[in-house]
């Protein structure tokens, strides 16, 4: 066998796990609004079991219907009514020989106070009015992260809503934490005792549903970790102070579950053994690895069956759900440090993307089980493909964090998570049956081999259409060929590599160096034509923008234009502008980023933006938000501020990164050549990788 360690069974407690691949907990927003397992969520877990996972750990599951509620589509095990729906999902997972643990959770201070404050009212109203949730999401759907900084919103929340419960009154707000300006309150001893009972009761219900074990979420900054961390736990009673006292809550919960469920019901603890506050400028704060290892040893002595080693919290979110720049396996030393000190199995999600990496880390003794969350979102069949020797067919997670953006964006509108590279993700119940193979070898011409064109080619070829892709460049990728060029962005090229391979395997033909015209397209006598011609950078008509030293990001990213030792201004601080600025900086230039909005990277996901901004700052980049570019003169830019003040800065070159427009001139030219003409991806509307793959997938399903 190619991966002998990965495909060796191992027990967790008394429960045999058929292989070492574990799908770690990840919220996807598919549960019913009342907290029960929905058909879409059961289908989502079933798809991953069918794909070969040895163990699935559910998303975080609340243990009460009050202060533990943290979003509108999360699982609950707070009442016996949740047992039967969970049992259905368990049975469907067990049908493939996969085991299932339920992760029990309380958010503590990492919550939006609106949820626990309004939950009981929402639940009652939903029982009376069937369409209540539609109205609720219509009202709250416009809520975004910036509302957390609105003084009026903060004042209302503090006046009308109870503070969030936590070990101590230490609010969130450091680093890129999206939860800020939320009042917190230290829990009383009676509240702690009630909480322990709720965890224990929830575990009992999990066992009654037929699940194979539970996991206590003591990682990523949630309540149990808040008790463990010396930063968030400032108590002076038996639940605070010394390490032993800070672990007292977990010990009581574990003891209670053992009494309730017996010794043969496995208990896992997901533990952040390092909070990485040093990465955001607070060295020595919170849990550091030396103490994290001591916590792991204590938990082993408490009698748990497996440790799920992780790191970080919302303040240091980039260390638990990494952006694209982080190297695969960068934090495997955390798991190794724990494994060297304990005898129970160790699970760890160490940014593992390939079976080769997984096998190596098992062979090296880094860990016993390979934990993966996002890789199962991007490819549910990851394990089966590895076992069949088809690792090159795995659609690898590219760490773009689009799934996290979806979760944050949708937390107030009831929509599920999605994936940039897997348009089927979280839609499994709609697609239980494969698309019909009814193409009958009818000819389809696709123009463009970017992510949209390749997705359409793969899907349509799988349906038995005869697919020809015409691409003017010498390789697939489209805009991804530019997106991968900035430092540390190599993963961005992965989807095109895999999609091109899969399209060819399904029978599609890809022709390179072809500049498609109406005549070429007509020569195929196509049944349908799909234009996936992408987009191009905008060069606006600003006075002076036609000068030789003014370019868009494109020639910088292709290498056609290269500067060294120059003063360069980048206009626009979206992710493309920031990443292009970093490339210029690494080439030895002094970079200034100019942004018309009041803050840098408006609209960008904060973890992604902060990742690049941090490196730019270390390299000496200058940031100038709140400025509008009015005119470009030789070696000088003229800017205006909102207060009317004019500024001028010296520059040797100006790089414009102010947007993308569709390249769809071919649409008019080929209109009428066949009855079915579709425009997809950036050619229809400039967007992200996920927008391109989703639009292509929809069209490929639509064509009959």
C-alpha cells in the first residue's frame, strides 16, 4: 500500500477507527434553526463518510439554549428532542464504517451578544410564525463586522443585552478579532456548576443517539480555553490562578461524563497548546507551549482517550485557520511536543494538504491521526482518492479562507458556508444523485481555461458532452496565473492544475495557443458555447495615467515590467493591490499604498489582509488611506483628502490596482452562432475564485 500508516486502523479508547484520517470540527451553517440535525447537514456528513474519513467530528454543538447560542444554524444537544435527528446522521455515517464524535461547546466571551440575548424570543416566534426566520434574516442580513464599532450599536447592546459569560471580565478585541466592544461578566460558582451539568447531560444525549464519543472544545478561544488561559482567567477562587485550578472545570466535566456515559465512551479534548500572542505583539501572554504540554499531560491523567492538538484563538485566528501564506505543516512541532509526553493518541490538523505529507508526519511520529477540516470541504473524497493512489486528483484546499468569509458573512442571514474550489460543498442534499449523463456527445465549445472554464469543462464532459476548451495562453489557469505570482501565493495555482487534469480525464479536449474567433467557434458547429474569457485590470482616465511609468498590476505580476530600487505608489489596497505591493517590495522597491477609503483593505477578509499588511509593514511600506488620486505628473502624484487638503508625493512609478472589468467582447461577435450562449466567471461579473467556479457549475448543470 502506498500510504501504510495512513491506512492502518487504530483505537480511540475502545472504539476502532478504520484509518488515521479525521475530519475535524468545522461550522458549516447547515443545522436547522432550532438546533437539530437537518437533512442538508446529515447529507454533508454522509458525503464525507462515503469519501473515506475514518472519524468525523461534528461542528461545535451548544450545550444550552441560552448563553451558549452563537449563531442561527448551529447544532444543539441541550434537550432530548435533539437525539433522534442526530441518530439519523449517525446511522448514515456508520453505514460507511466511519465513526462520529460530537463536539460540545460554549463560546464564552467569543460571541455576538445579540444571539444569546434574542435566542429564546426568536425560538418562540418561530414556533408561532412558520416564516419568522425569513423575516429575521431579512432584518439582520445587512449586519456586518463594522457594526461592532458603531458607538450607538455598542451602547444599545450594553444597555439592553446581558453581558457575555466568561471566567473573568476580559473582553475580546486584540489582533484581528471580529468580536469586540462586547461586555463580559465573570461567571459565578453556581453558574459554573450549572455549566458542568449541561456539558454532562449533552454528552449523555450524544451517547443515546448512538454516536461513538464526544469532544470537549477547549481550543480556539472558546469558554473552556478561556478558563485554561492565564490571559482570560483572572479568577482567585478554585477555578483560577494555578494551572491545577484553571483545569478544574475541565476535570469536573470529564469526571461527570465518565459517571454518566461509562469508561468505554471515548472523550476527546481539542486543546490549544499555544495561543501565539507573540505573533500579534504580546510575547509571553496566554498559553505558551510549555504550559500547553503540561495541560495535555493533566488531561491524560484525567482519563480522556485522545487529544486533538490545536492552537490560537480569535485574537490570533491566523494560527488556527491559516491564510495562504502559511507553509504546510508549519505547526507540527506542537503536536510532536505533546505526543512525546503522552501515551494516548494525538490528533492534529497541521495544515495538511496531501496524503504524502500525512504519511510522512505519521511515520515521523508527529501524531497518530491526521486532522483535516477545510480539506474535507474542498474534496469530500480526499481519503478514497489517496487509498486508490489518485492523490493528484485531490482538489486541495488553497487556504483562501473563503469558507471563513462565508461563515462570517452569513452568520446573520442563515445561509451555509461554501468553498471556493468545490461548488458542491454544503449543497450535498440537492445533489445526492449524479448529474445525468445525457450529453450524447453533443459539441460544446468553452473559451477560456481559467477556473470557470475548466469547471464547466469537467462537469459537462462527465455528463458525456463533447467538450473543447480554447485557451489563448500556453497553460491553464487564467487569472490564477497572475494571482499566484506574489510571494507565498503558490497554492492559488492548485485548482487550475487539478481541474485541467480532471477535465481531461473526463474526456474534454483543451487546445492552447488558440485565440478564439467566431469563425473558429463556428467550425465546431457547437450545440452550446460558453465564454469564460475572464477579466482585465482597469486603467481609468485619470490625468497622466497614460504616462510610461504608469501601469496596472498585470505587467508587474507577469514580470513584463520590473522595477528595482524605485519609489513606487500602488493605488488601491484590495488584496490584489496589497499582494502586488509585497511583490514590488521583495524586488527591492520602496512602496507606498494609497487607498481612497478611510481604511486599508476595505472589504477584504481581515485575516487575509492583516497577513500581508504585517509583512509590508516589516518591509517599511507606507500606507495612506483616505486619499483620492487626482492627477499623475512626472515623478509625482497629486492626492486629495476628504477635508479638501491636497497632497503630493514623489514617485518613480505608479501601479494601478483599482478593479477589474470583464473581458467579454467575444459575446457580441458570436451571438447567434448557436441557440445556447453562456457567459460565466469574470467574463460575466468580476469576482473571486468561488464566484467563478459556482457560476460555471450552475451553467454546466443547466444545459440539457
